[in-house]
């Protein structure tokens, strides 16, 4: 490809072992690609069990990887209990290898996991070297992965540092270096470290607070808190605390469970808030930006996409971050809180309901600080870098003198 050739084929890999974060971020990037001047063909290979239930661009082609679920740090199991993890890993790898061999994309953009789950991309990299050597291999990392010591130890044990220098043509960070310096904290090696691009935060959310659609609130006219916990796999306590915080300040609450909340947790939530006035429980909100933007305060988990979208809306936010199996959400929430953008409540201390209620009482109706705003234009920059990578610019820059 010359520097004047268009970007024609992009393969996105999203391992999707827990929640909706990776899938949502890749959908934002896909929309940016499909809406750009090149208008490439885009294939998203995703392991999300709800891939066919989320809204996605009409021109986006999707390849379903057999779904898995995270059971602990770097541990997974198939969603289908009759299958072994070994079999599912080989199947996922085979799907990716087949796409590469038959389609030969200009760029493979790997999300988050340099080797894929349990090394499932290693065979894909070998296929690229043998069958599609012109494919640029790019790694996209969210702003924070986990505690630096844990990431360094894991990458060292798994041989990730070697793969970063031998296989990847470019590393993108979906964040800002002055918020979290991934390069130095995770010890990225040269010459790759010098070529890492901090693209800004990748968000598909609105940049202004819209009016909430008619009929979407609990309907009392008292205003409302909005509780959102991403996919919902572990957020029931946060939603219960949101409802009780709303009652404490005399307002309503809209609680969004997400599509991944278990039936047991849904029943627990309904029982716990059944006697709280003005509470509405929904699985999905058609326009989450409108719902959040019109709320008096939003109580949420600390996932990447959720916080980016809420910061873009400039709404009051109380964050109750997930702290297992990683501290990623806690680190991000604290970094955002240092900028005056959110209020943080640690989930592992006692009396969560009381502490959320106290945080809501001091945060409600107060817009966040704008003294140190975030760069939220990351999606556009990601596309620019992928175009350069496909033209060979990133690879040429890394050839030793």
C-alpha cells in the first residue's frame, strides 16, 4: 500500500470475556471507520454472547467467536458447559485464522489482549506471517489495564513483551498520557515505546446534555437518579444502593440492569427495592445518553465506556468501581476524581448503601469540574493511525537502522 491508497479491509478482534466494554469500544471504532472517507470493509470478530442483541452499523460484518466467561485473573471457561476450554480456544483461533487467510485484511486491530485469550492469537500471527504479510498488526489498549506490578509480572511470564516487539507494528492507547502513563508504568520496550500513540478517549457518547425522552423516567416530576452498571453481571448491590440513595433525598430512580444480570440478581433487586417509592427497573434504555444527561446524578460502575460517556455529558457522577478481578476501574475512577470529574465510593467497605447515599447527597445537581477536561476525540485518531499503519508508515519507522 502506498500512502495514497485507501484503507480497504479492517479486522477487529474483541475477545469479550466479561461485560460489554470491549464490544462497545470496538463498535465505536467500527462506526468511525465506516463513516470515514475510505469507507473500508470492516469485520468484527467478537466473543460477546450478546453480539446479535446490540445495535451496530448496518455495513459492519460480524464473526461470532465461541463465547467464554472470565472466572478469575487470566482464567476463563466456555459459556457452553459441555465444551472444554481447550476446544473452544482452538475453535476461536481457527475462526480468526480462516478470516485472515481468506480475506487478508490491511489491518488487524487487536483489543486489549496482546496474545488473545489463552494465546489464541499466536496461531493467527503465524498465519499473517505466512499468508498475509502485508497485514499491519496493531494493538489497542484502554487507558488502564490493572495495577502496574500485576501487568508487568503477567506480561513477563506470558512472553508478551517479546510479542510486542516482534509482532506488533503499532500500539495505540485509548487515553491520555497525563492521566495514566501506560508506557512507563507497564514498561513497554523500545523501540516500540517511542512509537506508542495516545489517541485520547474513544467514546461514541454525545458531547452535550440532551433532554430526556418523554415517558422515560419514573414519572413523578421529582427528578431522578440513574443507576447503570454496564452489562450488569455484578452490579446488583450498586443499583440497590442507588434506589435507597434516591429515597433519602426525595427523588425517583431509574435502574438499568444491563443484559448480563442473572435472573437471581434481578429477583434480588426487585425484592430489595420493591417498597421504595418512585423506582423503575429496566434492562435496556433506548437512549442511555438522554437518560443519563437528564438525571440529577448518575451512579455507575467505573468501566471505560461508561465513564467516558458520562464525562462527555458533564453530569454529576458517583462511581462505585469494580475491584475484582482487576483494579482497573478503581484506578480510573480515582484518576478521574483527581480531575474533579467524578466522586468515588469504594465498594469493598461496609455500609455501601449509606456511603453511596452520602456521596449522592453531596454530588447531586452539581456539574463536574471543567478545569481539566478529557480529550474525547480518540475514535477519529484511531482511524488516522490505522490508515498510516496500513500504508506501512508504522512498520517502516520501527525497522532498526
